[in-house]
């Protein structure tokens, strides 16, 4: 438990974002990107499903954006 928020075990990045928004309200703009990243992460687990190059590039951009925001928030 961090900052009086319980974080459940989940792969749903939007659900995690919703828990963080009271502490970092400016991160609300990440909703669509994190929702897409969560969906992509689920879809590629099934046989016959795979990410195309643009999906992969967008996933990397989203991960870098989130990483940068977290580092700024933590002062690292």
C-alpha cells in the first residue's frame, strides 16, 4: 500500500491509473493509451493474434511516456 492506496494484482493499466489519478490528476490524458496497451497485451496472448509493427511502436511510445512521467513524479 502506497500513499494510502491499495493496488490490486492486475494487468489492467487503466484500473491502476484510476487509483493513481487522485495523486497525479494530470495523468488522466494517459487513459486512451493505457487502455490500448492493456488490450494489446491481452490480445497477443491468444493463438493467431499478434501485434503489427505500428502496434509495437505505439506500445513502446506509451511505455516511454509513462516511464518518464513516473520518473518525474518520483524525482529520479
